[in-house]
């Protein structure tokens, strides 16, 4: 029987969660659900110099918001706990040691100054600095050049050391990537990566192999930037004797800047005015907050749908997929090899589509925080009715404030020039008589207010078109909003009359 599918998202908790990271989570999640497998969250925090307080909790909140919850994680636990690499430190040393004992790795005692010297001394003809590799390793201070006794003495004396993999010369390695097909590497071009650092912590290269093995990971989806490291990992799987258990890899295409030139970075978001992180991220060192998709007013379902399509195509015309449909339709074979350009307008289009699917009642709890922020408090049923009336005009959740605040309070700013430009005595008379007619209404609704308006238009012999736009601006503040009599019904008699009177007094 084939092994149960097990996938993992393995972030390093170093800052905001980039949308590319969420897409990796999503593809992992879809694949796991599709195959009845497990989705593991593993925190890769072995690089203590990059540790950022709060980043792990933040990642977990992001996954929660996206609705992509792992089956096993540091918080939830699971059969392969602990899920934080810093807590698995003891496991790694024995494997690094095994590699040294079997001749696949070696101790290296070089100081930072010695490394720097080597990089310059062995520069290539074209001026590229040298790496620690088959060409340079025999000129360095390591267990290969010093022999067993001296090495043992140095270790005993507490000399700091790292353990490096000994990359073989001239081997051609290959594996089949689920997205890219056969990929080949020449081991001569790869440096002797550090596996275990001087602080006893493994590097990513050792930890990822050991943990993918111990956690019985069957498929590993990760960013394209890891492809150059694949030969090191292939060899580690082989050298540790686990070759048959190696997961199938899929290296995700990059998410590119909107113009297609290079990888999309947080800085591009800042520059072009769109979010790149899933949720707000506050850098604890600088205190600077970067806005996320959530706080910008995206619905998680729309965000997820948009990400699914960023690098994958269903082969159908359909673009809107629920998470359930994605689980059904997703196939890693249809993920593109090439990078996917991020298109913020398209992201907003998805959000608009998802907003339309929600009822006013469903939208109410989502838009309430934005209303409150704008100083607007109201009861839920009123908010729900407003939401239904204006959702068509809303793309992001804060749009409900911009598009609907006049339902809750008189507009603060009124586009007066659009009224005064064509103002005349006849219009003034019309609006005075309209106020009287409204005052006399005993039933207040769309029909009665519209009837009163039409009657006044007739009595005053004025063109409807001439007074309709001024009326809208009086009630709303500008040339937007749903049906003007629907607005009148909603805001009530007192507000309607008050807003009209205020403007005619001011012209
Ligand atoms: N810690 C790595 C990262 O954050 C994980 C890569 C992988 O999935 O193997 O990119």
C-alpha cells in the first residue's frame, strides 16, 4: 500500500507572510485534502540570528484567517512533535556525526577571517569570489586537511567548528520535479554547504532532510529559490540511507512584479500601493506596520481563490472556485513552470465577486469594524440593508464606508459646485415646495417620496433631470449611491428634509 500523503509548510518565522508563502500553504493544503493526507506546519527556526519575536504566532493567525489550518503544528501537537526545529536540536547532531563518520561530511574550523581570505585568494579569472568547495577545501583548516588526531584535539579543546557536506566532484544528479519534470545538476558546481553550525544548530539543509524523513513527509512543495540546493538535499537523503523515502518535490514558480521583471517584494507593494503580506505585520524592531490583504479589506475566500490562480490553471473558463472546488480540481501537473505576474486589479476583481455572493447579513460583521473606525455605530439590521443596497459598488470592505457613510450621518463634504453651477430661482422654488410636500407625507417610503417629487416636478413645470442630480448631491454629498428615493426612505424624513434645507440655505 502506498504511504499516506503527508505534506508540510515549513516557514522560517522571520517577518510578514508573503502572498507567495500563502500560495505554498494553499497548494500543500489542496494536495493533502485531495489525497486524504495530512498537512503539517513545521516552524524552521534554527537560524537564531534571524529570529523575530511574534512571527510564529503571526503565521498561525494568517493560516487561521485563510481557513488553511494544519493537522499537526507546534500549537496542536501531533505524532511527530515537536514541530519547532529549535526544539529538535538534539536530533540533528547524530546525523551530522554519522555523515562525518562515513566520510560524507567533515569538520571545519576556519575563522571568518580565514574564510574571507580564501574567497579573495581563489577568486575566479572573471573576479567572482571563491566558495568553500572541491577546489578550495584542501587549502582550509578542516578535518580533511588536518587528520584525525589534530581534529580530535581541537574539538576536545572546545574550538568552534561547523560540519560541512563534502560535495563529490563531477557527479551528475537528477530528480523528477512534479512541476518541472527531470532536473539535472553537476555536483562540481555546488559548494560544501554547512550542515551543522558552530552553535550546534543545523542549517536548513540538514534540518529539512532530517525532519522531512522523521515526519514521514511524502511530498514537499517549496519556492523555486530552493532548486539550486536540491543537489545537496538529494545527496543527504542518499548518504543518510533514506533514498527510498525521499519526498517528491515540487518547486513553485515565482510570483513576479506586475511588469514581470523579477520577484514581487514587499517593497514593490509599498511602491505600487498594494499589500504583499497576508495580514498586517508590525516589525518589532522598527515598529513599522505593513498592511496586509486582510486589513486592506479582502475576504479570505477571495484571497485564496486569487492565489490559487496565480500559477495554476484549471483548464476551464471558470475562475471562481470555492476551497472545496479547488480541492476537487487542483492538480500539481497544471501548475506552470514560469513565474506568475501579480495583478492587483485582478485580485480586487476576485474580491468584488466574493462580496457580491454575500448577503447584507453576512457582510455586517465584516464591515462593522470599518464603520466603527469611521465613528459610525448602528444596529445590525440597518447595516445589513445598507450593505445589500451598495455592495455592488464595493470592491474592498472599507468601500462600504466610502460608499455608505451618508446612510448613517449627513455628508461632511458636499460637492457644492455641481449644484451652484446651474442653480436658479426655479430650482430654489422647486426644492422649497418639495420640502413642504415631504413634510406633509404621513407614510414615508420609496414610493411616497418619489410620488411627492414627481408631483412637485409637474406643479413647478421643471425638468426632472434638472433637479434629480442636485437632490442626490444634497442627500449623499456627491454624484454616487443607489436610488435616491431608496436613500430617502432609509435615512428618514427628518434627515432628508434637513439635508435639502441645509443646501438650499447655503447656495
Ligand atoms: N524554511 C524554508 C523557507 O522558509 C522552507 C523551505 C521548504 O519548504 O523546504 O523557505
